[in-house]
C-alpha cells in the first residue's frame, strides 16, 4: 500500500512554532498493515544563516568563532523544514513521544558562513524493530553549484506494538574506564530553554521541569543535539581542512542541571568519544569521529 509522493517547494523558511503546534494537536492513526511512511520532501533554495542566531548557537554549544559553519549547524538551519515534513497530513505517525536514537553527519568541505545553501529535507519508508518502528529523516545541503556538501541522517524511534521486527541484541558498549577524560561541563537548569529557542526545538521536555514531568522525566532534559554539538565543538577544528564524518548514538538523557564528562579513546587523535556522568557509570552518548574520504 503506497501513498502519492509529496514534494514541497518552499518560498521561505516555515515557522517552527507552528510546526510544534501542529505536532501537538495532530491526530495520527499510525501505520496500517502493509503501509509505510510515504515519500515526503521539502526544498528551500538560497538559505543564508542569520549571523546573530549563528553567533548565539556557537556560544551555547562551545564552538569557536570562524568564517565557516559549525559542523552540526545545518541540522539546526533546516529544523523548521523537519517539522514541515513530519507534520504534513500524509505523514502517518504522531511525533509526540518519538525518540531520537542516532545521528550521522557527512560534510564534504567547510561551509562559508555567508554562502547561499540549498536545503532538502526528506523522509520515506520505515523499519520494524522490537520496540516499534524506526524511520530516517534526511537533511541534504547543496551549494550554489548544485554540489552536495553536507548530509545529515536522524534516526527516530516511534514506540508501539512489535510487527515482527528484528530484535535488538545487547550491543557491547565501550567501557568509560578505557577512555581519557578530556573535559567536564557544568550544565545549568536553563540550558534546554536557551538552546531550544536558538535551535528551533521547543519540545516541552527540554523547556521546563514541570512540562518534562508530564512526559515521565524528573526534570527537564538537555537536547540530544546540544550534547552532540558540544562534543563536535570539542572534536572538530573550527575550520576542518577536508571531509568530516561524525556519528552519535544517544544512550541516556542528560537531566538539567547536571555535570557531564567528555571522554575520548585517544587524546592525540580521537576516533571515538562518549559523554558520561562524573563517575562514568551512566553513558549519555557514544560516537565516532573520522576525517578524510
């Protein structure tokens, strides 16, 4: 069973606030037997980041000032388009309660802060898994010449009844004691609100402890994409010389306020990294960092 593909050619960046409002009130039936997520994509040409917003994003995430964009910023730039795609009438899943599991970024070259970028966000298809279903949200960035310069893939879980999907075996996680402590970050209670406003992610679980409690959290939690970006700021040079690939798997939420510890497998040439609580007993995220083709 398939739906007609949807192609949205946008003339301006959508409102992220309206997107979250649509997500909150949407009545979605979920996938029926034999159905999958239809192909839905949105395009917007010639996007140039607002310098003020970019500067505030750098400050919140710990990126140095540079004439190129932070590695994770294109995801934030396209955030309103993510909501446009995932709140489209043909998108069959309810976003409230969806969990961001993994993220993958490939950047072919540094992106200048003032160069026009052509953005494409798309979704389509799913995978049945033990806890429900997973789907991938793609963010693709082309330069003015039409060359693909940045790609991001966000993998999300929507919990529900099992449809006979592959059972996830227990993956052996790296031992924090085998990693070198590189830094310790103190996170205040208002981090979620500040980052949410700049990043266009105003999910209630990040914005206020009382709202977070409605969704089962004892306190507000930090955005996974903030934690990811903060690690990227510590790993990736302000102006990387060539291609960069960064992966992350989100493990446990970071409650606010809290203290987190950044660790790497090799202090001289990091290839793997993690974020833990101070004693290393809680893994918040794990990931890999690669340079070159």
